[in-house]
């Protein structure tokens, strides 16, 4: 790109060095984020997170929890399509709450994952009748997939 200087001469921007603001007391020098090396604490934290995540049915629990939250959101939505069954719609709140609890228990107690995943799938199916067609089908599908993933997960026999 060609730039016209104040004296009328032409200059290309490729010839000029990049302009960076001078550091001041209130503005530290600018350094690119890509040049910053990860610290040892960050590496240990990422390794610890990866180890924890792989030692349990993480994605199954996440989908079960997300399904329960989505169904609870659809029950609380201010829409004219909202359906309530039972006394004050108690079942509409009970099924997704149990799904959220099952998703969290799958994470924090993976030895009992089969029981929690079966209860989560049954609550997802119950939400079809009690909670606006299972959160308008989205929560129902998330709950079914999450419960299936949690049920099918097996612990690794060989540590990585």
C-alpha cells in the first residue's frame, strides 16, 4: 500500500517498521500472546484436568446435566405453549432436576454410573409427558444420548 507523506513523497507501508505504542507507567509493553510460554502450573493443571476427565464418563454426565438444565429452562419459559401436568406441575420440575443430579453423580461417583444413567434415561423419557415434550425434543435427545454414553463408558485398564 502506498502512503503519501506530508512533504508529498510516496512511501510504501512495507518499508516502514510496525508502529507499537510506547510503554508508559499505566500501560505495560505489548507482547504477543503466542510468545508467552505456558507455565509449569498451567501444564500441571491441564494434565490434572485431563486425567480427571478421562477417569469418568465426562461427556455422558455433561449431556445429562445439560439436558436437565434445558428442560428446566423450557418449563420456566414464558411461552403460551407451556404444558403443566399434575398438582402445580411438580413432575415438570422433578424429572429435569433428577436428570441434573444424575449427571453430576455420574461425574463424582463413576462406579455407580449404570444406575445413574438408567435413571437419567428414564427421567428423559418421563420428561416427554411432564415437561413440554421433553424440552421441545432437545432435552429429551440430550438426556437419551448422555445416559447412553454414561452407560456405555468403561474405565481404562491401562493408565495413559
